[in-house]
């Protein structure tokens, strides 16, 4: 198959390296020309994925037009806030005669201000003639690039035959792909887990212990399911790779930038100061603001998310947030409470 990966951060680079090793025709398009030139000459992404060398078949592109003429599927590996602009660039060069079948989001977040899901942004900008969806799950970029065993879920709005074919082409001896038609559920899990990874980093950084972490992860899962159902997602999706799997991987992984962000908050850093020093995007910070608005509009109770919002956007003391969580009214344990 012919793939184009738009965005050359750690995850975009890892996906391009993986797909090329699988024997596909792959073009990696960085957002900056100077970055493209560096990758092309060094055959390594020293800024975002050092130590992983590119094979000779992986193409690095500076221009979209010639690449889009051949591509069957686009992987959007840009930050969620840059997705619309990236789609608009694609639209400038797209012609009906080209082979483009779908756009697959690797980014994990909602569009700021509009609070739209990635597949909704892709549809708005590129139309409904191509499929749109997600490839997501617990997938540390370096592990994927060096062929460590990984499992992910592919959610697309296309004919089942096409979905099965794409699933097969993305799978390998080291990557097991499951398929889903629940784009909303898959998207929600992959976005919300970043919020709860910040909470887990805070909990660990404050030394609250294993009991607190276990309770936090369990009740975070409950919040994800409640919001997901209210927005049209399927509850079983959240027990899969994009929900429970990504939640555990991101909240427990030492590589998780969102968890590290929470750890830095626990040490007394302010959100804006920490973000200013980061080379990579902390999607959980922006997702917290978007989902705070969504849970309000849906009338869904999400106490953990609300307290994280208070810490990130209102300067609330983490210990006061903890006290408010622990002193809430007592109730029966239920998925919908």
C-alpha cells in the first residue's frame, strides 16, 4: 500500500519507520522544510526519535503535491490544534483522480475552541468521499519503531471489506491491529486518557501511594465510559485498547509526557511554565479544557476531570482538589454513577 505520514514528531516518525519496514511505500512529510532536509540527510530523527535509523526505502518529502498523487491513506501525526490547517494544505493539492481513500488520525485530542473530534475535522475539510478515523492504543513510539510487540485498534467509516484489508496491511508479526466501527468511543478513550495521566502523575508526585493510584485509574475509567455513552460511543469500546489499554499504558508508562507533566505540577511548577519548556505537545492540558466544556454541555458528572481542570486552569491547590474529591457524597458503586 501507499501511505503518507503528515508530521514528523516521535509518533509520526515511528509509524513511518514501521510501515516502511513492512514493505509499504511510505512518505514522511515534516511540518518544516528545514526538518525535512535534516531527516533526509541524517536518515534519523535526532530531535524526536534519536537512535532509530531510517531504511533506504523511507521517503522524506518537502512538498505535499507529488506525494499526494500516489497516496492511498494519509496518517495525520500533527498536534490536534494543527489538524485543520494540515487538512487544508491537503485540500489545496487534492484532485478527484487521485487514489486517496482515507485520512487516519494519529493525534489524540479535540480541536480547541470547536471541541470537534479529529474525524469530524477531516470530514469538514476533505469531504465524505474518503474515509476518516483513527489508529490508536497503547503505543509508545520508540517501541513501535524498534518492533516491540504492540496492539492497536483501527476505527474507520468505510466498507467492511476495505476496513479488513487495511487492518491486514497494517498488521505484522510485531503489530496486531483490531478493527472497530466506533469512532467516537475510540477517539474519546485516546483523548481522555491524557487527562487522567496528568492526574496520575500528580498523585504519584505527591506520594499518595498505590491505593490512591488504583482508585484514580478505576474511577477515571468510569468517567470515560459515562461521557462516552452520552456522546454516542459504545461502552465495550472503553474496555478495549483505545480505552483501558491506552489508559493503563499512558498512566503507568515512564515515557508518558502527560504523566511527566503531572509529576512536574506536583513539584510546584505552573502549567504554562512547564508547557513552555516542553519540546512536545502535552495534549492532556488542552483536552482537559475541551472535555470540561463537553461534560457540562452533556450534563455528565466527571469529578476527577473537574478537579484537574481546577488545578490546570484556575490555580486550585492539588491537596484541596484531593480533599474535595474524597469528601463527596457517598454512593453505591456503579458504572453510571
